């Protein structure tokens, strides 16, 4: 009971674990490229949560700064990814990732 | 405020975050997942506040909700004809996916809860850290900061270039 | 020099490989240029050749220098076989009086063959690549002085020939090609065995280890006495000689082994027939002169009589078969069997006159028979048939063609003033001068008459008299009021066109010139032949 | 090099030049370049006339002989023989000079004549080219100093005769005739070639001079029989070329050629080349060989004469008379009447050429009518032709005051002498046949004269169809046979055809050769051409037994006759460098006995011969008159009375049929059998072996495919399937890769955990 009431590091880690899991699941299973991107965002958020949690309980600024950078990178990544998705759509007339299997060749 | 309310609010936000994330993943409708992603981000921002990283939380809201999410919605609207409601996005290898989902989460939780107990340091972050972030950014992390900004610029230009409709040579 | 002349066509083949197969004209021109360059080189070699050096055996000090010319001798393959010692194969080229004429002949015939290949339309690229490969191999056979190298060229030559007949040939081409291939392969397998046997019985006097060098093999003192083919093993030496002889006799072709020739000729396209009759047949007799006889002189002496008999059989049998043929090309094929019989007869004489005659006959048969096959090809292109009965009275309508045919036909039947006569005359002179072959010579003289018979008869049936009823062409009255003939689906010039003249005129000129003044060729071969006769002499001369 | 040699080389090469020019350029030249042929031949004749003048007239020497040679082929230092060269050369002696002049003159006349006769033919230019190459090769035979060269030119005249016989090659008969001529000559040439080989194999040289020297020195390695064989084989060349029995069949058919060609080649020069050749090799002929030659000649003379009686084609009659006269010459050589035979050669050349050209004129005027039965009464229409033709006929028949008379009688006298010397018996058959043939000659020539020139014209009697088909046969090749009909337009021929007739006729009168119309021996010819000394020893010559009878006496009186050969041989000896001159003399001192006897006996029999032959000739002529002029005997009735003989003669003794049945059919049969053997037996064996091998190959292939190849294929199969399965994973879908990645990560994760725990 004491475990539950006093919020500790484990709680945050658990949440981020769930987010990571869900993100991976999206990346694995979803055919829609947009949804895949969302999964990626989830994964990033999970990472961010971990960073911040550890830096809080460790008392350093490193985690914080890194989270900041991660957010910036995520923004850039989202922009590029969206652009790519749109290009894919232009070329393949679909955002169905499974139909884009030119890697096979 | 009391410790109990603190705990309750934390669980609330945690629940919002996880559930909305789950909804993002499991719903078939792209629009729904996009909007529920909004909640996930808000929840995450709240959790950041709990982690006494208020600046990060604000940034999270601004960047994610204001930027990325809008981008995602634009993407959705570009690629799917928005008019017909219910853009079903099919799934593939659902079985390995779910198995892995459960397995990963299970495994991580197992490790987290069984391996060792964390021992937090004495000096935890307390109160607002905006000021310290400013110091750090300008002093210790100035080089990464500049690099990130250049990277961001490049990314924007690149995105603009890629997403342009009339390509020369087409 | 020799390497260049040997590998020039292969280089041309590689160039052609790079040319897109749609560029037929470029392909043809490239190979023509290569052939002409080969001819130029041949002329250079001819001019640079010193008739005073005999060849055949090693010069003073056991080295080929001072006896052979244009020698190129570098170690090629050298393997250590443990117990067997080391296997030394040399890249060893050189010419002497025996091969020089054949080199010139090969260059000439290859060039003319290219010209006559101009009409080939099917898979031009592949055709010319194979053709150039063939040309290289032939040339290599004539200049190779290392038995192994000779064998390699011999085998390489086989393959393009097989495809050239089997792909570009007539209706029954597969059969003919396979027959040719198997026959020749049959011969060369034995050659391989003998070659290995010789390798282990011969020591190079200079280096002192085993060698494939024909020059070293030609000197009896280089043999290990008790080796498998050493002087002591009389039995095996006889076996080796016979086996080797059969190998070459198949190429000649000699009587029982000759049946591949008519088929191959009838099926092969004209240029390939030209090459086949002009050069390949000579390889058989050349091999005998270069390898069989000097390596086993005593067996040769014992076998002179038999060789002579086979020669006589070839002469008369071939003439009779030619007399009976209905297909013009088949007749020419049998005629070349008959004419190669003269070569065998001359060789069997074992004296200078006979052997000079034989070698000269090889050269002349090359030019004359090439001419015959070209002429057959000319009429076949126009009429799409070679049945002698389908023609008649052509002389009135194709005067130039008739004139060239007359020259060729008379050259083939050995009319004085044309080169064929001198060689046949020398063959008979030699065969008659040697006591051993005198009766054979008396019999084979009949070949002169029957040769004249079938040639004149075909000449009359095709060119003289009037057009036959079922002729392969119709009589039309031209606008100038004169009668002309018209071949079905032939739109070219009725009489010989420029390309055909370009092929035929040089041969005609050579035939006439060498018939009036043979020394340019004879002068090169006499020294070597005299040397060869000396090599064979201690046994031969005692009989004469 | 002697100037005459140089001139003779020029003479030799001029006609070749004419050939080369005309064969290539005749269509570009005006008049198809016939003037070139005539002009060049004129030059050649002028030069050879000069040679004749300076040899015969200026240096009036029986032993005149100049020679020159060059190395043609150098065989180097031949083992067992030493340095060996094959030389070509030219020899000029009296005979050569005479032949040279004769050949060029007749050739010139024929060229001239042809400008009229062949005018308008579509191959006019080619015709003169062929005449040119023929003249070249004929002169080559005349001038050559060795067997090899003679053989070469021998074949070349064969070629040119082939070309000229088949000049109208559209006619099947002409094509057959030319082939027949060439092949018959080839058969003869084989023998000649073998004879040459026999001599070469002993002496390794072809030159007459050296061969004779070696023979005289007794260096002949083989038995004497071989020598006789060599002689007879060499003579076979003459048999073929001079149309002697049994190879005479080609000459009558050769009349398919244009008539001037028949005059030049098949009457005057080429067929005489055989006789000339025998004269060249005369000295190496053993007595046995000479006997064979003599009998061959006699048979030929007689047989041809009998055939000529019944022929109707004007040219065939002349052809057979040519064969018969050639028989005379050969007979003369055989009996050793050397100079007489050559004398007859020359005289015959002129009057026979005249006869042929005359017949050509007649045929020309009659628009290619060759059958005497439809001629007649041309005497007034063609006076010139009539006169010359008759004169030549008299010469051929051998009436006094003509050249033929002298030469023929010299031969017959020699024959009688020969028979005497050989001791009578069978040998008398030769003069008897000779005289009988003389009578027959007179008879059939009289018949010809009468049928052609006298009586009334029988042109209209000709059966229409026959004549039309005949007319048509010629229409194909003749430009001016399509004009006016036979009845009108029979007229004397133009000057360029008349002049040769006159010249040739003039040359067949006696005083050209000898002041004494009764004895050619007094003439320059017989003086210039002396019997050479034989070089074959009198070994095996059966003179021994009859020495007792006549030789001693003969030798006593024969000395003057012997002188000539002795002188000649001596001069010969000096003329030749090298030491075999003495050997020659030594040879002749004993070996001339026989010839001396023959010459002597011939002289003795001279007048006998004259009497007999004159009687025979008159007999023949009277018979002709009796039959054809006064019609006391009706030829048709006689023909029916003696039908078998008549047919036998009409069908030329069935020689053609015999050869057709035996040699031609036979060789074709052999040819077919052999080619069947080739395709079915030899090739059959090959294919049989092939099939056997293939059968075995099938068995082997079954084993191979099922067992050996089975394993291989199994391996390949397994590899293939696994590959296929693995390929499934390679979907190209990024997400699949992600799944796998995570699987791998999870796997490592679990592994790590277990390591961590335990």
C-alpha cells in the first residue's frame, strides 16, 4: 500500500513502458503511415518521461536538457516524416506501408 | 495540498496518458487516433509537471500539440479524403504484434519491479528549473543547442522541399 | 610477328563482340580488315623468309634458331607433377618451308572467306566471331612447333567449325556437323595419347628435361632408348605411327574415313566449304609431314607402300564417285578427295620430287578448290539448287561466269599452264621415280582421265548446249531483243558481280601465275623438303 | 643467245599476245579485232620465214642445230640425285625451221580465210583469240627442247582444239565432240606421260639432248623391255593427237568445229604434231616399238580409207582421208622412212588445208549444206574453188607432178625396203595396206570431186524436213544462214577466202620441193631432214639372223646412204657440249645398220613403189569414173549388193558404238557402283557405328538420369525449397523487419534476463 501511495520512480517507468509498448505496437501493426508516425511519437514521449524521471530522482540537469533536445528532434522528425509520407502518397497514391515493399527488390 | 490528492491527480493523469495512448494504437480510425494522441501529449505534459520540469511540459504542449499534432492532422487530411468518415487503417501481423506488446511490457515491468529498488539521491530537483535550464543552455550545452537549432532549420527547409507539389523535372 | 598473325582474328572477334549485333556492316568490315591485315602480315613474313634455312629439325646446337624462322619460344605452362618430374609446355611458334606456304594460303583463304561471308544474313555477329576464332586456330596449327600447342589449336579449330556448319548450314546440317565433329574428335583423341607418349620419350637436348617440342622430337637422338616410344619399342612406335596417321588421315580425308567430307561440304555454307577445302584438309597432310613422318621415319619407310595405295584409292575412287554425282557441290567435294589423294601419293614417294609435288599440290588444291566452291556458291545463290541437271547452256547467258568456271575446272583437271598441273606432274614424277610406289603411280595415272571426264562432263551439262526444259531458270527476251535468263527470286546481277569477282580474280591470277612460274612457292619449300627427305633418307635412299 | 633463238621466242609469244588482246578486248575493238589476229600472225609468219630462209637456204646444213635453255624449276640439292633443275629451252634445227614456217603460214592463211568465213558470228572476236592460243601452243610443241615442255604444249593444243571444236557450243553435237576429243587425247596423253616418267625416273631430266646422251651411254637402268615400253607409251601420245587407231574416233567428230579450224587444227598442224613428236623421239624408239608404230599406222591408213569411201558429209570424207594420211606418216616413221614421213607431213599439211578450206568455201556458198548428196555442178559456179580443190585432190590422191606423189611414194618405198629388211612375211602387210589405201584414196577423192563439182545440182532433191532441221541447227550460231534460199546465191567466195586457196594449191605442186617430179629425194627437204642416228643399242634386235642374208651386201652399197646419218651424228656430237658426242657416234656406228639397210632398200624400191602406186592410183580413179561418171556400176545397187560391208564402212567400223558400250558405259557403271558403295557401305558402316553408340548411350543415359543425376537433383531440390521458404521472409515490408527486429531484441532481452537472474 505504501508502494502505491507514495509516487516513486517505478510509476513513471511503468507509464513509459506502456507508452513504449503501445508505440512499438503501432509501428509494427498499423498499415497507415500516419499512424506509424504517431507510434513513433509515443515512443519518443516514453523516452522523454524516462529522462525526466531519472533526472528528477537523480538531481541532475542532464535528463532535462536531453528531453528538451528530444522534443526539438521530434519536431524535425515529424516534419520530415510527414513530407516523406506525402511524397509516398504522391508516388504510390496510398499511404499503405505494406504496399510499399520496394525493399524487396 | 495533501499527499493523497497529489497521488490521486497523478494516477488520473497517468490513466489519461496510458489509456489515450492505448486508444491511439487500437482504434481503426486515423482521425480518432490523432485526437486521442492529443490527450496523450497533454497527459505526458502533466506528468512532466509532476516531475518538476514545468518548462519541458510547456514546451511539450507547445511543440507537440501546437506543431506535431497539427502536422499529423494535415498529413491525415492530405492523404485520406477527410469527407468520408471513418478512415479505417488496416493492420498487419496483429498476432506477433500483440504478443510482442504483452511480452515487452511484461518483461519491462518484470525487470523494473524485480531487479532492484531505486535509491533516489538526496538532492532531488525541487521547484521551477527554468532558470537553470537557461544557464545550462547558454553555458554547458551551448554547442548542442546551436547544432539542434541548425538541424531544425535544415529539417524545416528539407521538409518544405520534399513536400513541395510541383517538383522541377516532373 | 607470328603471334600477331595468329591472334589478329581473335582480336577482331573481341572487337566484334563489342559491336552491337545490329551493325552488320561494321562487323563484316572489321573482320575483313582483320583478314586483310593478316594477309599483309603473311606477305611480310613471306618477304622476310629466308629459303636457305631448312627447318624440320633443330639447327646447330639443338636449338630451333638457325633452322626455323620467326621463332617465338617462351615457357607457357610448367607444372610439377611430383613423381613424373615437371610438365613443361612451351609457347613455341616458328615457320619453315613446309609451313610458310600454308601460312600464306591460310591468310589468303581467310580473307576470301570473309568476302564470301558477306551474304550471310543470319546472326552475323555470332557468325563472324566464330569465323575469326576459326581463322586464328587454323593459323596457329600451321605455326605451332610445340606438340601440345598444336593440339590445343587443333581442338580449338574443331569447335567453331562445328557451330558454323551446325547453325549456318543447309537442311541436314546437324547430322553433318556432328559427323564432322565426332570424326575429327575420334582422330584427335588418339593424337593426345601419342602426344603424351612422345612427351615421356623425348628429352630436350638443351634443357635436358621432357619436352613437347616437335623440333626436338624430330631428332631421333633425343629419344630415350627404352622409353615407351623410344627406338627400342618398335611395336609401340608402329602403333603410335598408325594411330597418329589415322588421326591425320581423317582430316585429309583418306579413303575409309572420308565420308564426313561430302556431307559437311554439302551442308556447309559456301565460305565454310571454302575454308574446309582450302585449309582444313591441308592440316591432315601438313600434320603428316610435320609430325608423323619425321618422328617415325623408319615406320614411314615401312608404310610408304600402304600410304601410296591409299593415295591411289583416293585418286581413282574419288574420281569415280565424282563422276556419279548429281549434286554439283558433292561432285566438287569428291574431286577434292581425289586431289588430296595426289598429295598422299606424292608423300608416299618419299623423294624430293614427290614431296615437293605433294606440298605444292596442297597449296594449289587450296586455291583451286576454293575457287570451285566459290563458283558453286555463286550459282547456288542464284538458282537455289545445285542439281547439275537443272542447268544447261549457261555459257551463252553468263559469259564471265562461264569463263571463270572454265579456268577453274581446267585448273582442277590439271591443265598445263595452270598451277594444278605442275603439282600433279611432280607427284607422279616422284611416285614413279621411287621404286616402291612405281606400280601405284602407273595405276593412279588413270585419275587424270577420270578427273577430266567428270569435270568436262559437268561443264558440258551445265554450260554448253541449250537450256533444258526443267531448268532452274526461265528464258526471257529482254528489251534489246536478245534472250536473257532469269532466276526465280534473284534480283542481283545475273553475271558475276563485283564482290564475287573480287573473290575469284585473285585466285585465278594466282592459279595462272603459279602455273607458268611456280618458283615463288617452290623456292620456299624445296630446301625444307630436301632436308626432310634426308631425315627420312637412310632408310629411303637405300631402296632407290 | 643466238639471234635466231630470240626471233623464235618472238614468234612463239606473238600469237599469245594476240590471244590475250583479243580475249579481253575483242568487244571494244573495231571489227572485233580480227585485224589484230591477222596482223600479228602476219608478223609471226614474216619472222619465221626469215628463220626458214637463214636456216634452210643460207646455211644449207643437214646437221644445223642451235639450242638454248633456262632453269624453270630449281629443286635444290636433292638427296640421292644432287643439284636438280628442270630446264625449259628452245631448239632450232631444220625440222623446226620448216615446221615453224609451215605452221605460221597455214595459221596466217586460216586467219585471213576466217575473216570471210566467220564474218558476222556473235563470238567472232573470241574465235580469233582461240586461233591465237592454238598457234602459240603449236609453235611451243615445235620449238620445245624437252619432253616436259612438249607435254605442256601438247595439252594446250588439246585445250585449244577443245575450245575450237566446241566453238558452236549451243549445238549438243559440238559439245559432245569437244568432250570426246579432249578425253581421247587425255587417254593418249596418259601413255605419253608414263613414257616421260619412265625416262625421267632413270635420268632425272626431261631434255631430249641429255636423255639421248644417257641412253647412248647405256645408262638406262631398267630392262630393255622398259625402253620399248617407253617408246610405245610415248607413241600413245601421237596415237591420241594424230588420231591413230584405236583413238581415231574423235577426229571425224571434231568436224563439228568451224571449217577453217578443221583445216588448221584437224588437218594441217595439230594432228601432225603427233607425227612431229614421234620424229623427235625417233632415236630412242627400239625396233620393236617401231614395228608397233608401223603396224598402227598401216591399220589406221587402211581403216580410215575404207570408211571414207561411204561417207556423205564432205568434211567427214576429208576427215577420214586425214586420218588415213596420218596413218601414212606414222607408217613411214615406223618403217624408218623418217624424212619421207616428215616430207609427207609438210606436203599433206598444205594440200589438206587447201582441201578443207575449199570445202569450207563450198559449205559457205551452199549456206551450210555439208551433205555431198545434195551438191553437184559447182564447177561453173565456183571456178577458183574448183581449180584449187582439184589440184589439192590430185596431190592427195598422189598423182605425179604433185607434192603428195613424191612424199607418199617415198613412204611406200621405205615400207617396201622395211619389209625387205625385216625379212618379208608379215611385214609385207604394211606396204600392201599402204598401196591399197592409196587406191582407195584415189577412189573416194574422185567420188567427192564428182559429187561436188560435176553432174547437175541436186539441191532440190534434199528432203525438206531433213534440210530444215539441218538449217535450224545452224541458225542458232550462224548469222547469215537465215538469208536467201539454197537455189540461188551459190556464188564464188570473196578474195580473202580465195587467196589462201590459191596459195595452198600452189604449194602442193612438185617443184616447190624438188626439181624432179618423180623423186623427192633430190629435193631440198629430204636433204635437210636426215634420219638421225638411233641411240638405243641393237641389243635384242633380231637383225642377227638376216645379217647373213643381206646386211653384208647392203652395207657394201649403202655407204653413201649411211654417210648422211654419220655426218649428222658427228656434227651432232660437236654441236653438243659435254662428252657424250663420242658416245653418240659410238652408238650410231653399230646401231645404224638397220636404218642404213632400210634407206638403201628404200632407194632400191623407189621405182617399184612409183610404178605400183601409180597403177593403184589410176585404178582408183578409173573405178571412181566407172562408178560415178559413166555409171557403169550403180553405187546404190553395189551398196545393196554388199550391204554388210557397206554398213560396216558407213558406221565407221562401229568404233563409236564399241567404245560407248565398253568404256563409257563401263566407267559410268563403275562410278555408280562405287558411289552406291560409298553412300551405303562405307557411310553405312559409319552410321551403324553411330547408332550402336547411341543405343549404348541411351542405356547409360537411363542409369545416369535416374541414379547419378537423381542425387544431384535431390540436393538441388532441397536447396531450392529452403531458399523458397526463406524467401518468404524477405517481404520488403519495413514493418515485418521491425517485427523480426523486436523479436530478436526480445530474445536477447530474455536471454539477458535469465543470465541476470541465474
